[in-house]
């Protein structure tokens, strides 16, 4: 049995630490970063040694344990060690490499490190993604007259993927790459509309404005984020949480994107299943149309 805190369906210790990281006090953040950078070695430390290495106090260590829901440091250590063991099984066929990309890494090292981070991002996201919230989000989109989607940077790319998928099954979905256009669109939504906001940090100001404007207009708001306590998550009606692992080389663009894409795929399938026959007919119809137009284009080039 895992530590005193763990119950079936709850997130693991390291996933919780990653999710809480932006909200932690500086002293707690240093402790969390030690666990995240070297979980097995850190879990083997005494509480006094951990406090010393993180330049804080044993009181801060205990406070972090309590914040995570543990009765004490021993329970946190136990969960972290079990999580390290689990990960070793999940990545048994992959090279044992540190996660951060270094300037001297070969391309072989880069492939190994990126694939490891993305594999674990997907595995962790599968564990924390709440299926009840996913069903609520799919039902809201299925019933929506219009779906507006917004994200910044890598999240915008994921938003485009969701928009294209929804359009392919006949949904009216719009992605807004510009913040001002997104805000204008959000303000014109009403109770039959849905606004989907993507933000790894959950703290992107433009994305938060989009959610707040959509909510004020009466639309159902859905947030896809790595941080369930973030401003964007708090402002949304439905929150779909990822558990991405980032490398220091491209924070916010590697693990976050692959985790968001996984959630988008699950969400899309949930929407498609809500009206399976019509969705499959639409997919077949769009595929046949593209094939026919491509064939016509090839024939035109030959003449």
C-alpha cells in the first residue's frame, strides 16, 4: 500500500509537486525542485539533510508534506520511491538518461531524452485526467452551437488540432490565433456556446481574459492546463488537467504539447461518440471529398 495520503484515483507525489510548483513559497519550491530533479536520491535523505540541501528548515519540509496531503515526511518519501519504481517499469525499454537536455548532448541523446519525457507526460496525464470532467466537456461541446478555441504559443498549435478535428465531424469550431480577435469572439458567445482555453501554466493573461469574457457572456468554459489551481483553471467551468514533464531546453513546448494533444484526442473521441453514426458519416464524407479533389488535381496536371 502506498503512503498515508494515497488513495485510488489520486495523483502521485511527483505529479502533484509539478502541478503545485508555481504556487509554492520559495522555500517549498526549493524542496520540490530537489525531489523533481533527483527523486530517488532525495527520497533517501533524512528530513534534516533535505532541509540543509534546500537551504530551508525541517518546518518547511513538513509544511510541504502537509500541503501535498501527507501526514509526514516518511509518507512522502514512501510514495516517491514507489513512483520511481513504477516509472522504471514503464520505461524499461528506454535508455536510462537524465531528463534535461544539455548543450553537449548528441542527437541520439536528444532523441532518448525527448522520447522519455513525452512518454512519461502521456502516462502521467492518463492517470490524472478526470473522466467525469472529460465527459462533461465532451457533452458541452456536443450540445454547443459554436465552439471557440484559444491558446498562446504551443497551446495555439494544439488548439488548431482540436478545431480541425471538430470541423471534420461537422461542428462549428473556430480557433483564434490573435488575442484581440479571441476576446471579441468570446464576448459574442452566449449560453449555447463553448469556449476552450489551452494554457500549460494556466497563468497566461490573454487566455485568462478569453475565459472570463466567455463566462461573462454565458458560455460554458473549458480549460486544458497542467495546473488545476491556476487562474485559468479557477475561472473555467470544466478543467481537464495534464501532467506534462518539461525539459529545461524548451519549457512549455515539448511535454506540454504532447500531453495537451492526448487530452484533445480523448475529448474529440468523446464528442464523436456522442453522435457516432453522424460523426463517422462526416469523417467518411470529408475523406472522400479530399481524395476526389486530389485525384482531380493530379489529372489536371497531366493534361
